[in-house]
């Protein structure tokens, strides 16, 4: 797959400067520390009704919320049938969640690890997507009831986000509990075809969270989830790393993955932030909804030290008619 740059403007991705270059360009900020709004020991009073009782006693409820303006573009699979599938997945998870939380016991031994042979690596031009729950570390998480509430959020929200990745033929590399990393387009031949499933998955993630998961959380007294997504496109190496006899893992190696991760710093309160190469590959009606971030991505091109621009993708979906 060819590069998205011509020879005169191709960045040296192997030496693309990161945040250290901010010393040469004062307007490019360094890494932003992830803030914590509460002490690790802080907690809120335990609710009078346990989460398990709420999960078992309340029937699944959801709403569509207010309708947004007519869509500028809609993924073909985003229809009533698709949302019914999402609702079914949500309700099936909810049906077993109470039992799973009630059956938690003290652990004494580590679970067995899979013994996987460490393999090689392959190069791709991919779209890399990072997702992070905003303020997750600030949620009360000290008492048992608080930990079960956090576990409920992880089971309902993260499980659905991973399902959406799968729906759009993405491969998730890691699930950190409050975030995930996935990549898209390994079998595609054009930049547009690689980028398309990643951005479609991102906007559907926000729709599903706003209209299907948030009402479910609110009905059970659980604060809704705000999250941010960073997406960039370019060359990466997919490899398997680890220790013989231990569980190995698949990892994406390349500056593009670093950029996608750092783009989330530009939207601390949630949303979708994309790199300039992703914006160039969007259809016009989606690209026209992008606004340039007030700060650059934090990366510059080696050739001329010009900044790599970050964009906020404001495109959102309305309820499908069929």
C-alpha cells in the first residue's frame, strides 16, 4: 500500500518528532498529565440499595434522547436492525451481570496463562483508534459497592465498545478497563477504505453511549460515561511480543499509534479527535464538520518542522428511520 504523501512531503515516520520537539517550537505543548479529581482513598457513602439489587429489580430501560439535526452522512449498517442488535447485546449482558457481581469471591491463586508461541511482525497502513473514559480514575472505587458499580460500567460500556469494533471489522489490541486500542483496515487498499470503518465505529460508539447506555446507567443511579477517541492513519508494524512460557500479546508499533493516543489530550472532556491524514480521507460532508483544534497534535514533520494538525470531528448521528 502506498504512502499517503508524495515524495516531497513524506514525513520520516521513523524519526517523526514527538513532544520533545516542543522545546524548539514553544507553541507545541508537551505531554499533559492525566488529572485525578479525587484521592485514591476518597469514597462516597454507600447507597442504601445495593447495585446487585438494582440490577436484578429494574427492567432494562432505555431512551433515544433528543433527535439531532438530519445526518450529513450515515454508515450503511446504522439502521433500526443494527440498534436492535445493540439493545439485545446490552440486555443480555444486563441479565447476567447481577449474578456475576454477586458471585465474586476472594482470589487465592492466579488463573492459568495461555502459552502462546511468539511470532513475527507484518507491516500495514492502518487506522489506529484509541478510546479513553474521561475521569474514570476519579470515580469512587474504594468500598465494595463502589467497586461493583465500576465493574458494572466496565462490563456494560467497554463490552459494547469492543462489540462495535468487531462490527466494523476492527481488531482490538488491548482493553485497559477504562480504555481500548484497536486498528482497522488491514485488508483495504485505499486510504479512504482504511479510515472509513474507524470513523464510522467512533460516531456509532457515541450514538450508542448517548442514546442506549446512558439511559440504562441513569435508571440505576450510575453516573453516565463520557469518553474521548483519538484516530490517526499511517504505517505501523503489527507484532507479537512477550516472554516464552507467558502470555504474549499483539502490539502495534509505530508513530501513528503514538499520535492517535496523544490526540485525546486535545479533547479532555470527550469527543473524537483525528489526525490531519484521517481528515483528508473523510467524505466531504463529514470533513466539513471538523474544526481545527486550538493546539496542534504535539508532533511535527522532520522535513520542515511544520506541525501535524489535530482536528475535532463533530459529526454525529441521528436516530435511523429504518
